[in-house]
């Protein structure tokens, strides 16, 4: 399973996510997952030991926070962020066109 599927599937809110620092999800889960460099064997071993010996309450607290992240960073939030950014770019472009007299349109009309 990928990281977000693992987190979403933990209906008992228990478990520890040990995650490579090279994954995209490492940014989102940096506070609650155990982030490792998979090429560092000693660090990986220490993180696996930490995961296996972590108290249940801490595992549960971390997993609940990661599940909130997964539920709030869904496709709808991503689409809204994307559309808001496109809108911001269009508005900025419109302001520049008004302020700059739309140089492109002027050049085309001189043909």
C-alpha cells in the first residue's frame, strides 16, 4: 500500500508509518510518520525499533493526525487549490494587461 492508503485503512487508529524521505507523502506526514533515509541502514533499523516499541497511545495520536491530513487533503481540496491558483494567475494577467496596455494585442493590431 502507498502511505495514504495505509493511513486511510487503519480503522483502529493504530499503527506506525515508517516512510522514506524521498516520497511525496513525507512532506505531509513529517510530524507523525517516522521519516527515514532508506539508504541509511542504521537509521532505518532505529526507526523500525522505535515503531515496534512505540506506546499505543502515541501510535494512536500520530495515526489520528495523519488520518485528519488524509481526509482534508483529498481530490476536492486539490482541485479547489488548483482552480484558485488558475484564477489568481488569470486575475494577475488581467491586471498586467490593463496596466501595460496589452502589448501583445497592440503588436498584433499593427500588422
